[in-house]
């Protein structure tokens, strides 16, 4: 039964943030509410708005690496330098999982009518609960120019839904005090999208403005998967083998495009369209929404996402805001949202950058998401950026009723206005400009 603790680890930190409508992670943008259509750095412009490549520093080359190699007693090792993780948290899922763990401990230590009933009840409450998990990584090589700017980039993003599948037999055996191994499972179903592309951007200078347009044709591989994780299996080898066997792979070409107009090198307006070729992905999964209910099909829509925004930018500060012009892409359960994002950055002597932002669902389906982060850029050569997201029911709760909590699952058992604010994701990115 120790497998429950492995399930907990998988659902709270499946890799090493919800930006499900973005399909990319960028530590600077994510720290500023996820806004970047008008304010992205040229190194990461290919992921957000390729037009911004042409508004970068023309005497620089920008690089984002997936990992940096190092030697450990003569053995080659790799330190990851560009990745992000975020849980689309559900206090019900986390709280119910915590209740199962607590009830299971009581049942194992002293099996009687009371602990058996508590265990059966906890299993029943856990059944059908869900939470989302997102993880990703990226790389880029950007060469800005006053004429034609070019960037070669790659991006991989995985978004998953974990669904609790409790067996009625487990509940019956728990009530009869005869429960040993569990038949119950957690189903992990999702989509992994990998882009490999070339971004191109051109500038036209006028008296008061610089106009840039950009396109990013890209090869796109899409993997859909569904796998049941048994609560009893020891180790993760069975999960890893089954996960790889369960991948359904397909590929096609897609396109991003954008335009940006920079007035007096201070005020910028921009619009971008990402994944201009729509694709609906149907996932055959064993997930369901409750005991004795039929399995369901999940639909993930990879559709154009059009976003417009502006930025006030200066050497020492940046203020930006943007709005999606259509509903978010993603699973059907999330696709009704449409987001507005905003953020601010203070640049202290080109060495330290402090950032904060907010993301708001204009359709009032999802809770507001708060973001913060910082960057360190010694000699303006190496840039180390870190971002975190804060929301109600965060997987790692940190603040409630004016007090800092102990975090973890134990704090994630309230709903609505009583829910704790918690960190539910982070992004790390290391880049270089030279």
C-alpha cells in the first residue's frame, strides 16, 4: 500500500506550471502573469510572438540550452537548465488523497469497525477526483538582425489529467475488515506536444515606429497517452513501461505568426496567433467520473490561440498586459476559459530583475493566478530566471488566515473562500546573450 505515496508524488510533482493555454514555459513571462506577446525577450520570442525577434538587440546572439554537461567523478552528467512544472490543482483531489493515506495508516495500525469504516469512506470520497499536471522544456538559438532575424527553436510540453479510480470491491472489503491489496488505480491521460521550428522576422522603420512581422513554421509531433497506475505496484518500472507502450504518436506541420509595432522604442502593441492549424485529439482512456460509471473519451483541442497586448518598456522597467481573443485551447474541461494577463518587471542595474503578475479568467471559470519571480544576469551575459505561480488550492500551500502553513497535502482540504493560497508551479530557465 506504500504505492499511495508514489501516486502522491506523481500527482504533485510529476517532473523533476495552469498555463495550459500557452503550451510553453518561459520563466520571465511566467513570472509576469504569463504575459509576453508584446514584452518577450528576443531569446524566447519564437515561443510567443515571432515578430519580437526583430525587436531584439541586433548585436547579440541568444541561446537557451536544455541542459549543461558536467563531470561527476569522470562520468558525464547533465544539469537541466530549462524546464517548468505546474499542477492545475484540485483541493478535492489532494484532500481526498490525504484522507486515504491517513485512514489507511489507521486501518493498518489497528483494524477495527471504526478504522475500517473510515478507510472505506475515504476511498469512496477519493473516487473520481481529478487534477491536472503540466510539464515542459525548451531550447532556442536566436540571431536578431535589423533586416532578417532568425531563430531555431524546440519546445516540448506535456499536459495530463490524473483521475482516481476506486474499486467498489476495495470499499466492500474495507468495510468487512478484509482489505489487503488494493484494486484501485489512478488513471493518467494526456497529451505531449513537441515543436521543432524556424522563426523568421523582418523590420520596417518609420519616423515614429518600427513595424515587425514574424512567422514560425514548425514540425509538430503529438503523443496522446492513457495509463492506469496501480496503487499497489512497488517502484515505477511498470508505470514507465506501460506509459511508453501506451503512446499514440502522430505528426504534422503547424504555424505561428505575429506582428509588433514599437513606438519611439518605448510603447509596443502586438498580436500573435499560435498553432494556426486546428487539430482535435481524441484520447481513448479508462478514466471515468465515479464507481460503476463507463469509461470516457477525452478531447484535447489544439486550435489557434490569438492574443493581443501592449508593453511599456524601458531599460529599468517593463509593464505589460494582454488578452486572449478566443477561448483557451486544451481539454474540454478547461477550454471555456479566456485569459487576461498582466505583469511588471523592475531591472536593477542590469544585474537583478524582480517580477510579478496576475492571470484572470475573463469567463470566470477558473480562479485568479498570481505569479512572481526574479532574474540574475551577471555582466548581462548569463541570465538565470526563476518563476513561481500562486493560487487557491495550490499543491504546496503556504498562506491561509494570515499565517504561513506547513504546506503539502494536509493544507489542501478546503474549498472556495476558505481555501489556502499555495505555490502550484515553478519555472527555471538559464540563457546566454553574447
